[in-house]
C-alpha cells in the first residue's frame, strides 16, 4: 500500500500545537489532547504521506489568535487546517449542529482547491461523524470513527438526573445527534473503541449490528509522561522541569501543614460523575488515612466559582463544604489552576516522589487516560472497576480496582498501597514498563495502521472509481437541460447519438450535470429510457434539489437543502396562492420541500395578481415561468443557475469553466449567469429577446446537435470531433 494522505476531523473544541486549554469547558477535555497526540504520532508512521487535522476556524477576541490561523504547520507531515463556518465566535458543540452542512460544503471546496483530497478520513465525536459520512459519500473516500461519547448514553444519564426530554432536545439536540451517530455506524469502515466494554454502549443503536468494531487502546505520550525518577535529557529541559516542579510544589504545599507526607491525588474536571465527593468522604471519615497521607485534588481551572457553569459550580461548592465539614484544613489541597499542557506530567511525578497513589473513582470511566498517564509516571493507582480501568489495570498491573461507591474498599486499597513499600514499588515499576509496552502512542498507531491496511486490502476498489476521480479532478463542468435541449422527440433527437458518444468518453477533467425541471425520479427514468450517460451531478426540480452520483444511486446534497431553508416559508406561500384561479396545482410528484409548482390554465400568467397576493413574501421567492405552461415558486436562492454555481464553488471549479445548455425560461439564469451558455436552435419563445455575446452562443442546430455545435465553439469539443463521432 502506498503512503496515505489522512484527514482527521475534529470540529468542536479548541485545538492547536501548543497550549491546549484542557479543562477550559466541557468541550475541551481529554478528547482534544487525544486527537492532537494521535495526529502527531500518526504523522510519523512510514505508511502515512500527510496528516491534515481539520477543525473549525475561530476568530474570537476572547481567545488566542492561533485559532484564527487558516493553516498551522506542525511538522513536515502534519498540519492543522481550519475551516470557517458558523460565524467567527467560539461556540459549544451543541450550537454547531445546525451548521454542519455548511462545514461539509466549505471543507469540500477547501480540499479540492488546496489539492489535498485525502485517501482516508478519521472522524472524532458525533458532529465530525456526520461530516465524515457526507464527505466520504462525496469523495468516495473510506472513513473510520471514534465516538468519545454517545448521545444515547448521555441522554439516559441526564434523564435519570431529572432532565426532561424537551430540555434535553433544546440543550443537546439529542435526536439530531443520535441519528448522526447511527448513520456513522452504518457507513464507517470500522469504529475505533478504547476497550471491549465500550462496544457494549453501542448496542442500543439500530445500526449496531451493521458496524465493525476494533478495540485499539489510546496511547500516552511516553516522551512527556516519563517516570518520576527520570529527567528529560538536555540542560534546557532539565531546567524547565525544575521550574515546573517548583511551581507544582507551590500550588500544593501552600495548603498543607505537613507537606512531606504521601499524596492521594485526584485529577479531573469538576463533574459529578467523577465522584470526587466520595473520595473526600472516605478521607474525611478515616483518621488513620489522614495521618498517613495528604489529599490533593486538581478539579479543573477556576477563577471565580460563582461565574462557573452551574454543574461545575455545584461540584466545587460541594468540595469546599466537605472540606469544612471534616475540618481538612492543612490536609486537603485544592489548587485553583495549573498548566494543563506542561504541568500535569509534573504533578504525577511529584506525587510519585512522595510515594503516593492516584485515585480515579468515577462512577463509570469509558477508558481512563489519566490512569495510564499516572502509570507511565510511576504512580500506582486505585481505580473504579466500572468501564475501561477494569481492562487497563490487569494489563498494566499498576494498582487496585475498587467499587467506587464502597468507602471501606476504597480506604483499604489506598492504605494498602501507601503502607507497603514493596507493593508500591511493584505497582510503580510494572506501570512504567507495561504502559510503554501496551499503551504507547507508537503501539496505538501501529495497530491502527494494520487495520487500515486490511481495510484497503479487503476493498475491491476503495480509491479507483472513475466517477470519483472525475469529481475530484474536474476542472470543467458541462450542465445541460434535458427536455427540448438534450433530447427532443418532436425533432427526432438530432445529434443525440453523437453527443452521447462524446459524453461517454469525456475527459477526466470534465464533469457532467443534468439540470432539469423534472423530479429526480423522472430524471433517472429518462436517463434509463434514453440510455443517457450517467452524470456526476443532478440538478432537479428547477434547481431546488442537487444530487450526487453514488454508484448506481444518487444522494441529496444536504448543504444545498440547508441553504434553501433560509427565509423560506412554504406553508404560507401555498396558502396565499390558493386564491389564484388561473393556476392549477401540479401533481404530488411535481412538488418538493423547496418547490411549489402549478400549471398555467389557458397559458395565462397574471404577474400583477401574483405579486399582489404574495406581498411581503415576494422578496424571498424565485418565480419561474416556462413554456407558457408552468409556474414554479422556489426560495430566492434556488434556481438552476444558482445550484450550478454552488456546485462550482463546492468542487472548486472556476465559474468561467462552467458550460451550460438550455432551451427555455427556466434555463435563463444558468445560461446568462457565470460561465458560458449555449441556446439550442429549437429554443422557446421566452429566449428570443436574449442577445448573444462571447459567453452566450446561439446554435443553429436543434437539441443535442446544437449542444455539439456550442461545445465545439467553446473549444470543449475538438474541431474534428464532430466528424469522428457522427
């Protein structure tokens, strides 16, 4: 397998090469570090040509300027590419769901324009999974997914805590998120899970049985989380470590009366599920434990508790109240801040030097990255037996598993490790060795790339579809109307066989689109009946819908659909039109969510009456009359021409390289907009007044014959081609 270009999609949160703001809020936890470190180590693999970490561009005065950089180079094989969408300010992930189609559109345009279309995509979290499904379908590129958390599990937990269904929808958009997660299970080549137990959390999804799962435990940066007895080589690094060691000591020891005692360390976000209150209860009720060790809790970063989110404020207030309840002053340290990127490793080593333990008592831990960080630093662990730690601890042999709701069991485990120097050393040494063996990023990436290789080997043509290559390589787009333009039964379809021959063998850099007033069903029918060349794109229902070819099928462009939703009130428009007796509503198959279609009775179009009825809604609409028979009402932003310009933008095809052909009024804006137009000789009366120019060619030939004439005029068809294909 040749080296791959890999796109890693991580849409929400704040990600950059230095100064990760872990703990800033719920969107900036371990996932952000996981994704960045995975990308960094993946870029070192010999079968990786380039890694692009794709995220959101954020230009917010309250944040670091780095998040507004379009490209951030990390090394010669890794960069961060930031895509603008959903405005400029920072938004939490729940706010981004309505804008994901915009992200897909902008990402498509960026990848094509930058010449960095990937061979493989890896999405992280549900929002990126939604985007990966769309991009994978568009580009014919396989993708894999890592969930990090799941909507169904979160919804059930919040419901158990008293949140109503309506509140959950409003705050977390669970219906949208869960549907996206289910689609990801259906379409991903495989799902990456951290533990075997994690796979069980997917069982409530309908598509669970369709998915392939591979357990690949996350890695720990063994170059950063080094054993407590080892200093990083080099004078500068040694000096920096000494500085960090000093400041970590300052953070902790200013709280403590007897700072030389061992430390019981807890390090997590202030989240009720992390169960910090149980740890304080255990410590506060056990005088022997208090005499043996100090308790050190790093619960995120805080400035003013009153200004923190309610859920975090509740946890921190509870910690302070318990501290007072058990009179733990001088025994319990609760530092307000630390440098998350650079000082966490030092905190583990500080506690290891004190012969302490790391306590992780979450009610359920999906994986337990902090456990392997502590292990890599030589700090033994007492951990919850629920979730990932139940698989990590037996493999690492670096501590004890406990019931996180059993105070006696927790206290006994902590005291056993602290009081037994031989056991402490055994857990410390085993943790260091086994982390390097089983949980390093190098080990993770090697396993991952083995599964990637197998995926490509088992796929017949993961990167070889001609249609896919044409869509990716297209520099020109030819779009033609069908009825009266491409085909014309009235005139015996002149030139059709010659045009079909040319289009079937069209150059790789020329994409084909049919732009029709027909519905997608009727367009597909005529393609089959007339044996027309299969196009890359379908612009249907007068530009109100766009479809992409997917093998023998066509899928809707959701970005265009979302774009048309703006300022479109279909029900109100339909209601107002009911009073016009010179119109007859077309059949159901002629309607769609962004198109209302009528027949003109007796070929009457009473424009003044129409405008009077629509009133203030008029600026929001496109009104299209064609062949003196049909009236279509669409959102203002919908038309054949606008749809084609959208495609050009999305696929980074210059507008000047768009060639269109048409014969009637509903083709007008695609013929006279950006690009080059061909009016066939058998055009409708409404096009008579349109003047030709260098970008609008009036063909003498009818239907397909006129198209061939126009293509030759514009140099798309070689001069001798007509002779060769006739």
